[in-house]
């Protein structure tokens, strides 16, 4: 499991650690400081500061606050790469990394997604906004050669802290880039629409136990499950309550997940979106269309600020999985799909560096060359720019789940249904691959879905071969009409691009697959049925009663090309990406017993519709 921690650190820190200063650009061109910055309540936060050795001019400050550590520690230990990208590192910024409260070398107790306190009444009312304010205030007053402008950025959890910095209100904060940013843990990462992401279970220790003293080393351990077959491990483990043996009470986060299985006050107060109002700094939100971990966060952070603030606010969405844009891969490949060359390099040089240069070095003056929305069409495999996102020239169109596996824009007058048996003992896999996952698996986001389409417990609906291109540009809403013989059920909806039979073969495809008739997943989502009316108050289904269930799928920007088909798959298990629903209503699935899990028959009626946002 040591490999898991290393992989996770590389993902979120987006730095390659190294200590060979002979070939280290950072060590040759920057001076490093390590300081403890006192917060208003008296606790100190460990902070690493890299300042350009050229002191003939002043530089902006660019800061990342992280729960994953500021390593390497020690004044003679340098990161190999600093700043958001190489271009910015070589242009020259004062680059700051900080261990957030309660993590590694910083004081205090860690609070996972610490709730924001809007009306602070004294020095003991602290949150990530006040810690950010106090840090910025110290930096601009104490770090030599700074020009008074500060920016923040981060990917994943550090992206959340970048979003949080918008609430600090410090006048020196001019530019913020939340990237793959968590917005709400009930819809990002650990949950999707109330369903628990079982694929995240193994990394729960990363956020669970408190450290007992400042440390440069990990104080938590990941579980050893003794197999490389996650599907079989979790199936054999049975109900979630059986996983308790791997985590004791010191893992606070595991206890919190179990006790707060609905969207109660615990989760609500940790959400950021409701607080993102009247934002002043310039914001560039960045995300990946195939980010399996944090897709909800970037899209909703951008749209929330757009509706509630008058600041400069833009969005960048590329053909990336989690954090790919900060890497330097020549080819952008996810699973079996190659989206093109130098996509991340283009973003780093022409978008990200531009944004921070304009607002931090040029004080927002002169020509700003960035559009409101820089978005990548994952079907045509090309960048597009728009004045708004979604684009103005879109329309909502309904496609109905019709008999004979048809997906059509008409609704037949005769009401019918398709049904399938959902058996918790034989759940539908989320992937054909047999492996042990560390984090939430990424490859499945573009995976071939033929293996699922050919199962009897997956319903398939698809259009005729398209006579012209169809571009989806915005969100998708599945308006299902369903029934179940049980009293609870999950509803998984997948949007699939079916390639033509003569699709050229590519070298990226796995050896056992062919691109001919490839079923590329474009977007997918789950709705835990008990939350169909309210995420706060779960409700059972009435057995055999027709019931509406809406499943919101996050935005896409994808062209289904002429000669392709649009396919919808509907299923009720998606394992072990999400946990198993007992399919009989229990107050809290984390405490469900083996006898609660029942085989049930689910129906999907022909007046069910998929509402697409179609570019005109």
C-alpha cells in the first residue's frame, strides 16, 4: 500500500520530488525558506517559500495550501518542480506551499472539509478562509520582493482550498484557480447523489486519524486486502458493516461516513457552493471531462460564481482525467481513447500561464486573450471557445426509452416497459479489468461498454445510425419512470457513443478489444433511489408502484459523429465503484445486514426520457 500513498501524493501535489540539486532548476534559481506562520488563534501553520534568486525585480506570490504535505522538508531539500507549470516557474513567481491546519508540520486538529464560518465573532472562530487571510497577510508583509499580488491554485483537495481562499476577503488576493476542486463531499469523491463510492474506501485512512505531533511522515496506514481482485474482495466482504474490522474508532472519517449517510447538517455545513457569493478575485476553474473523482466540483463552482458574482470568471474543461492537465504527457490518452498530442502543454502555456500573468504580473491591465469558456469537444477532439458555458445556442431535446431497445425523439402512444432482475450477489461490474484500485478508477470513464450492454441486467436503448453530427454541450437529465418489487434501488444511467463497424483500429486499444463497434462511455451517473425526492430525508419505494426518478448527469461537450449511434444504458448495480444497495429499505445502508440484501425486479417505462442539451 506504500505505492498507493506515493501515487496519491503525486496526483494532488503535482510535483516530482528530488534532491539532486546538480540538475535541479528550482535549487539553481530559487531560494527556499521554511517558516511557521501564526494564525489569529495562536496556532502556527508550516509554510515553504520559494523565492527567485534574481532580486532585481518584484514578483507575485502564488500559493497552494494542501493536506498532502509540503515535502520535501528541510532548507536544503528542493522540489524539482514548483508553481502550477514549468512556464510559470521559469517566468518567476514567489511560490508558497502550506500544510493546512492539522496536517503534517502544522498545528491543530484536522477537520475534513472544515465548515465556513460566515460571521466570525472572535479569534477562536477559525476556518480555512481565516487561515488563508492570515497567511496572505503575513506573506505580503514579510516576504521580500513581492509585488503585493497573490494568487492561489490547487488540484483536487488543494483545489478545494483554492476555492475556499475566495472567502478570505484579503485585498491582495487577485487571481484564483480551483482545479478539480471538491465542492461538496456528498456529490464529489465519496458520494454521488447519495450512493457511497466504495472505490474510495481504501483511502479513507488518508483523511481519518488525527496526528499526535508535527510530522514529516505519514501517520496513517492503508488496509492490506490480500488480493488484486477488488470486485471479488468487496463481494466476499458483504455488507459495509463488515469492513469495520479494517478501521478502528481512531479513523474519524470512516465513523463520520457511517453516521451521516444522508445529506444532513454535517455535510451541508461543509459545502462551499452556498457561500460563493459576491466574489472579487478573478477565477479560472479547471476540470477534466473524464474526471472520475471531481467533476461536480469544477462545473458547479464555475456556474455558482457566474450566477452570484460580477467578477472575472472563466472555465476550462479538457479531455482529461483527474489532474492530467498538470502532467507533461505528449499524448492525452484515457483508457483506449487518444484525444491528441500536447493538449496539457497547450493548456499550461497558453491558458494557465496567461491567466496568472495577466492578473498577477500585469495587474489585470492590457489585453486579456482568454475567452469565458475554453472547452474541448471530446468527439471531434478539438478545442472550442465560447462567451458562456453552456453556449448560448443550445436547446433541450428529449429522447425517449422506447420498445425494441430504441432511443427516439418520439414517444409511442402505447405505454410499455422493459424489466430486469437485479441480484446483489451478481452485480454489474463498472469495468472488465481485474485489478486492485488505489483511488477511484479513472479508465472506466471512457471504457468500452459492450461487456455491460450484453448482460441481461443492463437495459440498452440506442438511436439509428446518425445521418449528421449531434453535439451535446451542457448537462443531461434522465427523467426515468420506474418501478421495483423492492423498496429501494439504485439507478445508473450511462450515455454511450457507439462507433461504426469500420472504425479504424488504434494502437491504444487493449489487446482483447477492437475499435469496430466500440461503445465509448461519454457520461454516467448514479442516483440512490431513496434520495429521489430529498437528499436530506430518504424515502422507500412503494413496491410495484410506478415512480419518477430523475438522474442528473454532469455536463458534457461531445460530438456524436455521423455514422455513430447514441446509446443509453440503464442498470441498478455498478460494482465495486459504488456500494451495493440492499434493495430493501433500511434506515442506514452502512449498517445493513446480510439478510437485508434481496434480489428484485426493476422496470423502466417507455415514457422515460433523456433530456440532452444540444448545440445548434
